[in-house]
């Protein structure tokens, strides 16, 4: 059996037909190559020894309400999306099981936007600054990547926003829908000599389907690029968000779910649970080519965040500064007569939180201080990677990285003892891969990769009564993985992406809740994730495209119990008809659930099927273009679970998916 799979994959790759007209790659590619940036350095997909999914702008924006990243990620195998409808919990992603235990937000997966990290040095990610109406591409690297990105890189989600267009334009777009949905976004840009620019702003308001689930948000994003010469480029990005309201209806018990799924959890209702966020980020990127063989890139960013979260029994508030600088050098000079690319890089990031926990008085901070401390994280990472063409069509990639991060707490609340202290985590990680690409769009790869996940400052928190400071017992989670995969094109119509993998984890970080629903963490014994992923895309006719994805994942801990929050099977499919006239019709279906909600495997979340549909049209009228669209979410009103709170107290595991809902909108654009 051990030799059958590699042989089958090799046979599949060799059976390729010539590819159709080449895709237009991002900058840095050559005609016929699909370039990806998720592997940290722009790399042709057929020389990337990792499973990478790419979602283009047409699938991200056309006919969609552009409320969140989840809309465009349905067809990515191995990726589980939760908390689509609870802005206070933030979008939750898990990739091959990494991130499934997150109490809120994205954990265990590195998120970058235009090369700038949305993942903090302590490993927590949020995407509050992201406006999907300005995103042109999403790449998902579905494998361990700490040798590239350091802490919390069980996978990578890399987003690229639109650049300033060559032809100036301005566009306004409005979305209206059930449950009080309203969104307006305006964007425009152009090019003037060596300068290109794009700016956009949006406002979102929604009352929500469940009680106490209203959301309000204002976003601004800008991007300016300056190319003073053919060898250099400077890009600046600015992002601002003001989200004064994101209510949290909480999770329900099975009995509450059956009786009235629209209700809010009693404790959340009494505490007026929810969060408010203000955040801004400025980032600069400078690229310089030094001849044909050498290139350099430097980045710097500063992010400021003010956050307040009302929870049952406590209001968490902090002011955060997150900044960092990085530099990378690429050398493409041949090595021993062989095609080579050597990359060397380093980055420093810091996170400083001024944090207070106060008692909750009807959703507002009270006078009783429960926690008062400064939290600081300083992270340093250095990495190197060599890509070497061993023989024709066969490339080896080897990389190594070393990370050091220091967590420090200064406790200002001395009544329960002085918890001032520090912890230091350090970890080397490596990567070794081989990729054989006998044809331009056909390749077979195998790789060995590593990852580690240090506890976040939130996960290091001690339970009530234990004071502030950092837990001395919690250890980083470490992972080793092997993978084999193939991708390519059959008969010029069927594109495929296949991957099999096995990951071994030790000291896994496990979430549990106390009686007040506060989340805490502990380490588990060893666990193993074994999975298979298949993604297919068929161009049936010139106008009709079919896509399907399936992944199976068996994640178990010692003793045979399944890891909660991870579905055993996941399926998605989409049929899209897109005519040259500008008309589009699409139907997508995906499974949700099919997992356990607790470590004991006593609570099973059944699998459900959700169907979405959308219609869109582009109508040119002189220099203008009208873009009406209409969509239905959860067309069959499936009783699905939108979010599973793993190991929740008092049986409150379930946040339900809203039933069928309708949205529609209109875009108006003018180009000069």
C-alpha cells in the first residue's frame, strides 16, 4: 500500500493535456505561471511543495454581500469556518484542525493582509480591519508553516487587496437584506505617472436574527504605490475601523435551541455582552531589485487598538500597541550551475497591552477592579530558505527558522499577591520539500514541516482567585507533519488538487470554561491528525463551471477520543453560470457540523447542509456600469449550527445558523 499512493499521484500528473490560455499572475511571475505569495516569497505554484488554494476577486465580490471572509472560503478543503453571524466572537477558522479550540477569533493560523501580519506575536488574529469589497485575492496555505511565519502557523491565510487601477474609476455599492442588514461601500482609484492609489470606505449596520446580535461598523482602507524606477517600489497602506457595537447573544443549550433558537443566553442578556473596537494601522513596504539575481524587501507597521468586551461577570478592556519591522533578501544566482533561490529574513514584532478587568454593571465597567496589569510580548524570528533545482523538473525546498518570544506582565493589583513575572519561549522549526513538475500546470510534491503554537496572553491567564500574571504550567503546542499531494489539469477542462497528510501534536492547548463562561486553557497529551483533501474544478462549457471539495480528517488524542470542534467529513460544491454579457448565476452547498463539542465525546453536533444562491449582472451604460445582484442565504432553512463553543460550561455549546434570508443590492461605477 505504501507505494501505491505516490505512484497513482505520479501517474495522474503525467497524464496531463496541454493547458489552456495562461492565467495572468501577480507581479513577479512570467506568462503561464500562477504565482502565490502565501509561502512568504512569491513562488510559482508548480514549484511550491505545499497545498495552496487560491480564490480570485470574481469569487470574492461578485453577487456577494461582502460581509466577511467566510463568504469566499466555502470551497477550500480542510478549512472550517464558524461564527459567521456573531461579530463579537469574531470569525473563527480552523485548518486541518488547527484553530478549532479557539474561544474567539482566529487561533493557530497565521493571517496576513498585503504582507502585513494580522496575527499578533502571541498568536491571536483578528480581521476587524478587513473590507472584503476591496480584496482581490485570497490564498490559503493548508499546512504547517512555522518555518516561514513562526508562532501559530498551523496554516496561512494570505489576502491581497486591490491596487490602484490604470484606468481611474469610482464605485458605490449598497446591500440591503433581512434582519436589518444594510451596507454601503464607496471606493475609487487611479494612476498618475509613477503613483497608483485606491481608497475605500464602508458602513455596516445589522440588527441580527437572534436577540442581542446587532452590529455596527465603519471601515476605511487606502493603498498608495509609488514606483520611482523600474527597480524600486514603495507601497503604503492605511486601515481604520470604528465598531462601537458588536453584541454577543451567547451559546444555547440543546433544550434552548429546540425551544427558541432566536433567544440569547440568559447570562449574556443580563450582562449585555458584546464588544466595541477602534483600531488603526499604517504600513510601509519597500522593494528593491539589484540586478537580475538580487532583491530586497523591507516592511514596517504600527497598529493601535482600543477594545472593550462585556462578558458575564466581567468587562475586559485594553489599549494595545502592535508594531514590527521585517527585512528579506533574495538571491537567485545559480548554485553549482543549478537554478537556485536563497532567501534570508528577519523580523521583530512587539505587542503592548494595558489591560483591566472590571466588574460588569449592565454591560458597562463597574468600580471593582478584578485585574490590572501591563502585558508585553516581544518576538524575534530569523529564517532562511533554499530552493534548488536538482534535475530538470525536480526542485527541493529546505527552510529553517528560529523564534524567541518573551512574555512579561507587570501586576498593579497587589491584593491577591504580586503576579509580576515573565516567560520566554524559543523554538526552532524546519521545512523540507520535494516537488516534481513534469508539465507547467502539473506537479507532485511531498514535504515534512513543523509548527509551534505558544499560548496567547489570554490563554496564559489564571482562573479567578489565582491572581493575575501568567500561568507557569502552560506549554507551547508543537507539531510535526508529513504530506504528499498533486495538482494539475486533465483534458484541458478538469483542474484537481489532492493532498494526504499526517500531523503529530504534543502538549495540545485545550479550552475549558468555568461557571461564569470564562475560557481557560490546559495542555493535553499527544494527538494525531490524519486527513485527505480533494478539490475539483470542471469547465463544462465556456459559461458553466462546476467545483467540488471534500476533506476527511481523523483527529484523535491518546485513548482514541476525537478532538472536539473538528468535523470528520466536510463537503462543498458550487455550480456557476457566467455569460459574456455579464450575467451570473451560482448555487453553492456545503456541510456544517459533524463534530464533537466536548473532550469526553458525549455531545455530537450533527451534520447539516446549507444551500446559498446568488444572481448578478453587469450592465454597461456609456461610461457607467450598473451591477444589480440578489442572493439567498440558507435557502432551505437548514437547522445548522453556526458556531460550536468547545467544552462550554452548563451545556451551552450551540450558536444556531439563521434560517433563509434574502439580500439584494446595486453597484454603480464610472470609469474615465
